[in-house]
């Protein structure tokens, strides 16, 4: 667990949670502005939150858990900051996070959402949550959904400049108190293919891509309604198939993109044999780690089966939580 930075020179601090998609974002209609081809839906996790601190600097510098990021990784930070503060954006950005990098657990989404909120406090006018969400999107698409609280709907929009492409909360963190979200950390290394490269390759080569776009845009409003009704069984019928369709279009790309591993698929099929279908459902981001949704009353059973099938593998258990927010002094985070 990294140590929290307590920089006394910081002029703005904000924190944000990871978000887990129940309807996946995959495919861009504009890859600079991160404008999506599809609507998507997610829930912010209660923890662990990522902290971003800003301090004055002579140029843009970004540190990630104390390690300086190379220049080649700075364009998304520069895009986000220059959108909010103008083209100079000479700042020292320190990111402190306990999330594994690029493991499909929304580590960059949390960082970009926190960065948007911290940077907006330096701007000369206050911004609405939807403007902060659109700004976070410039750093990493899915970051748009780590800004609003609880359950978020990211509308793809149609404006070429993206003014109508942002996420809004449709249910707060307390909407479904019994819901538990559990990430099984089978692997914590970086993805084999980055999501940006994967999205471009899928859109340009996968014969299933057009079907994916139409199907996802029809599924998203249905998933939102099922969340509003707290209908775990209804969600079980839609969420994993939609995630598997994302993996299917990736597998059908040329060359194929394979995010799931034999281990994750074996585990899924054993769980399907053991656990009653109406007690849980799973999803996979662009990685091998399954994320389970269940209710508090079934959590013990899920934990005990997972500890037998995947002994020693960390299980991160969370619930719905608030989105990005400004933090006060270093001692108060
Ligand atoms: O925000 P990006 O570019 O890292 O894309 C993330 C896409 C998925 O995590 C695979 C799905 C999603 O909607 O979060």
C-alpha cells in the first residue's frame, strides 16, 4: 500500500474512486476527445480512493506513487489540464493510489477524475458535475464516470466537440445498500493491449463491431431501469452477456485481442455450477480479473467458494460510493 503524500506545497487536492462498468464502453467516435460510440453504465466503488495533489511547477510533471511518468504518457494529462486551465498548465501532479496500474480496475479513471476536480478548483469559474465529467473524459474515457456519485450513465452524445458526452448520476451511493461489488485480483500486471489500441483495432477490423454498437445502445437503458428496480436477477441476464460480447468482438479483431485467461474462464464455469444463478453475476473489464456483484446476504457463500477455487487470491470487497471530490488539508484525507 503506497504511503499517502502530504505535500505542504499543494495548492489543490482531490480524490476519486474507481468505477466498475455494468454496461461497457468500447469503441470511440473520436479518439482524441474520447467520445464513445456507445452509452455505458457504472457504479463508483466506496474504496480505495485515488488522491491527486497539484503544486506549482515550471512545466508539467506527473508522479505516480512517487515515480515520475515519462513524457510519452503525459498527453492525456496535458489535454485535460489545458481544457480547464489553458495551454500552459505548468503543474506538478502527484497521484497516490493503491490500485494496480492498467489491470482493468479503473486506476487511470480514478486519477483523471480526481485531476479534473483538483484542476477545476484553480479555474476562474466553478464548474457543474457534468462539465467536470466531460473534462475527466479527455484524460481517460471511463474517468467521466468516476466524477458523479453512485450509479452513473455516460451518454455517448452526438456533438463532434463532445459537449453532450458526459456521465450523470441516476442513483446515489445509498440507492442499493445490500449490493456488494467484489473484484478478484487474479492478475495485477498491465493489459496485453491498451484499451485505446484495442478499441481502434476492434472498430477497424472486427466483423462484429456494428452489432456491438447497436446492441449496447439498446441494452444500456434497460440496465439502468433494472438498477433502479434493484433487480439482481434481471441484471444477471444482461450484464455478463454484454461484457462477453465486448470480449467476443475483441477476439474477432485482426489480430485477435485476448483479455480473458483460461484461469478466469475456468473459475467462471465452476462458479456457475456451484452458486445459485439468482445470487450473483459477474463481469470482466479489458483484463482477466472477474468482478462479482452480489447481495450482502450471499456474500459469505461467494467468499467461501472463491477461497476454495482461488486460494490466496485477494478479493477486494466494496459497495457503491461517492464520486470525485475536493479534499481539504493533507491531514483530512
Ligand atoms: O477509459 P479507458 O480508455 O481505460 O477504457 C476502459 C474500457 C473498459 O474498462 C474495458 C470498459 C469500461 O466501460 O470501463
